[in-house]
C-alpha cells in the first residue's frame, strides 16, 4: 500500500469515528482506487495485563507472549496501516519500564515467571492497586500476537489460580455473574486507558429483579490517559443490592476506550486465614452478546471435586427471552438436557423446559445434575429465542481432604476458524493441562495441536474429534509450554478451552479455564478512494 493509501485508511477510520457512513458513489468510479475490502496482516496489537492482586507472601504473576509469525498472505505486501516497524515492547501503563519480561523474536515464547510484585498506586480512597502492564507488538510481530497472565497465590485471603488473555482495549464489555454484595465473594473491575485522551465509562447492572437503579453511581466515570482504576462492584449499588448478590454488568464508554477485566475472589469463611479461590470472569463483546446460540466450552469432568456448576443467564433488553434448548456435547455425543424435576435450591431458578427470562432479569440455574458421567468433559450449548441474552458459568472445585477450593469461570465462545493460542500452560508434578475440543456437527473434525516448550522447539500432534462430541486431550508436553490449536479444513465447527489444574506444595486444589479464541492475524481494510469527496457521504 502506498503512502496515500495508508493515509486514506486513516482518514476513513477517523470519519467513521465521527459518525459518517462510508460508501462509494456510482457516478464517479474513477475515484475508487480500491473497490473491495482486503484482508491484510494486522499491523499492531495491544494487550493490557491487570497484574497481581493476591495478598499472600507467595503470590505471583506469570506473563507470557507468543507471536506465530508467517502470517502475511501471498502478495499482500505490507501490514494494514502501511509499513510498520517490527518489534514488541512491554511497560507499565504510565510509561515506566517493566524489566522482568523480555520479548524474543517471532516464533518463540517469551515469559517472565513468578513476578512477586507489580508497582502499586493508591486510589482516591487510599487503597492500593497494581498498575497494569501494556504489551504492544508491531510489524511482523503483530499478526497472531497473544499475551496472557497467570496469577497464583497458595495462601492468604486471595488464594487460588487465575488465568486470562491480556485484554484488548474496547468500548463495550459484558460480564455475566459478577458479585454485587454477595456475602461470600467480591468482584473487582479493572479499567485501564492506554490512549492519550480521557475515557468516560458507564456501568449498567442487571440483577434478579431487573435493571438496578444505581443513581449517579457507576456512571460518567473518568479514566484519565495512561492511568487505571480498580472498582469494587458492590460499592456501586449501596442499599439496592439484591439478596442473591449476583448480577451481570454491562460496561460501556461514551468517550474513548478502555481495557476492562473482572477478577472475582471468594472470601475466607468461619475465621479461616485462606481464601476459597479466585479467577477472572471472562468478558463478552457486543457481537457475542447478540448470539441466540451461546456455546460454552470447558466444563471439566466432575470426578470427585466439582462441587458447583452454576449457569448465569441475563436477558439484556426490554424483550423476554425463551431458552428453548440446552445441549450437552459429551464424549459420547450430543444430548438435549431435560427440565429439572425437583424444586430449585434457594437462590436458584428451576430449569424448566423451555426456560423463560423476564426482560432485564438475571437468573442462576444449578447444572450439577447434568453431570451424569464423572469422567466426561463437555461443552454446554444454550439456544434461545426472543430478545438477546448473555450467559456465563461459575465452577467450584473442592478438595475435601484439605478443605480447600478454587473457582473458575466459563463464557460463551465462537468456533476456532484459524489458530487459537494459549501462551502459558503446564504439565508436570501435580500440574495438568487438558484441551477440551468439541466438534459441533455431523462430520467430526480434525485438529492440529502444536506445543512449544521452554526450548522453543515445536511438537505437533493430530486429534480426531467425533461428530457432536468432546475430546479431553492432554498435550504431549512437559513443563511450561505454549499451545497452538488449529482445526483442519473440511470438518465441523470446533469449540474449545484449556483447563489447568494444580496443587500447592501445602496441598489442596487450584483450577482455571481459558477459552480457545482465534488469534487476530488479519484485519479487513475497507475500500479506499483517491478523492474522499467521492467516498464519504453525510
């Protein structure tokens, strides 16, 4: 792309941000220098990592990045946005250096293990919170660039294992099943503004009795450039907290954009010193929140440890929702889950068939009785009609012997159509990684799994997934490794998640789950006009 072509792309993006529609005029075809969208390699990528929030002396964060390289399509010439210098950097959001992580060349995994303390700052109330990191890649490093964080604390009030991809800044996030005053757990919203202009953030809560009136609290929150803030979500509701204390929250911006993450932790109970688990609640984007079929991979085999399996559903508009089907993709095929025959426990809604959602309301459904086979990992698919809805799952793993537990959160995901990259997983000692792969259709799927260990040498294996079933695949790796999952052409849509479990030296259980999501390799570049007067229309 020439210099003017690059400027044309920038101009189109700026005009779209001002509310203009982009179109081409038939009367002046000569003005159009590029008549159709093109897919070009991503020219830059940004990930924001929340950082350590544990309180034990053994709390640490591991950061890992990976760029697959070789993403440029034949004849594409240059990345979207014009020629961009190759490279990758990591620093705190305020621009200060972060020395522990050194990012290597394309095709290698770069990691910083067990960072014990991030820089801390005090908020307006004088409470400390960690300064997030901003990891950026450009040029040949950018296509497919993926960064993740793994938080671990073996003791203290925030004990557990938590994993998340570092977040891309955006304007619209849904978080299903947050705590808003629950006596057992707390949800912290982390907001980070990586740009040079302020961002204005609003939060809308949907509880068991509908949309919650928070007055002016939680609205018009200013996040200054190159800063972050941490928000305990229960403080936004004051006296309006529902008895169940569970809701979904919609985080949007009216100005600028932010990176948003929610970290939820279960408090210590009955005078105990150690907390009962923590993890990130995955964010849903606006497109995912509009899907009438929500596919949730990563339900682990229950064994003897899965003590809770809660499905959270929220009707997000003024239209009622009917949940018409719930499908279970297990190791033996797909079945439709029947309605619940017994009365629901306190705080839960009975799983009727179909299940009705009142506009703006959030319900929690106990799904433990769906787990008929203790050795069966599965994907849950929820099919609705009527208005839009969001879904999420909360899992609790419990070790009866040590009286410890940990939590994990699942969210709907799209099928993997290219490469999904999980930068950081572990197999060794008590640590175990399982890739749960589901083929949704009548043909089955072939999936290529590549692992890259600490020596940066790739090992590739092929996994066959039968039609409408789930395979729990243990990668052929040892120690810490990166996993690249790539479905092969001609098969059914593939959904998946990485389940990581471990045990502290003192005993107990830790668990976290992370969805397999397409790495962002290509970006669609819209048509470009040499004369913008022929391409932009008010």
